[in-house]
C-alpha cells in the first residue's frame, strides 16, 4: 500500500517523465526539419526511453495498490537556435530530473517506504548515465561548431544509437 504522499509524488514524477518524452519528441521533430536524421533518431529513442521510465513508475504504483492519476502534459518548446542549444537544454533538463528523482528518493526514506527507495535506485543510477550522455554530446558539438562536414559526421554517429538493454526491461 502506498501512502498518499508517496502516491502523489510518484504521480507527479510520471507526469515529469511523460513531459521529458514529449520534449525529446519535439526535439526529434526539430532535427527532422533541419535535415539531421541521426540526431532526430537519437531523440526519438530518448523519447521512447522517457516513456519507458513513466511506465516503470506506472506499473510500480499499480503493483503497490496505488492509483495512477494522469494530468495534462505541458507543451514542449519547438524551436532552438542550433543543435548545440538543443543538447544544452537536454543536459539542463536531465540535471533538473536528477533533482526530482533525488527528492522523491528522500521522501521515500522519510516515509520509511523502503520498497520505493529500492525501486528508485534504478532511476538514481540511470540519471548518472543520462547526464553523462547529454554532456558528452554537448562537448562534441562545441568542438564541431557550425562546420558542415564534422556536423554531418556527428549526425551519422548519433544515428547509430540503439535501444539500451536497461531501457528495454
Ligand atoms: Fe527519465 Fe531522462 O530521465
């Protein structure tokens, strides 16, 4: 049984994960419009991963006999100044999500909900990877600048992203 505080916090995090998915899907559409199919592909997989995060929480709340209540998902931005600007937003957004996951984990501990605490450890670890992945691409884009050929090569590299085994769980 989930206590109402934990249940409400999980519902808020489900909304945040769905917003992340929507944001990355919007970024995928942006890259499609800029003829950068590799980056569009990377973002599309990222959007799927975020929807997967929401579903992990959805299933956890139900398993604990809680009630999932879905709220409106905010509209994401649709335009950015450059590929670098997009990935800088991704990095900032992931840092923000890390804060939300940490707050949720702290609440689980305060409320002595150890099952929730253990469940959230997966997300704590995932956020380390999410931040690192975004920052690595920011760094590469800073090196590339607005040079056409290196940008084309980086787009090709990002287009090779595959679904991570953890995301497919
Ligand atoms: Fe669901 Fe990118 O964290």
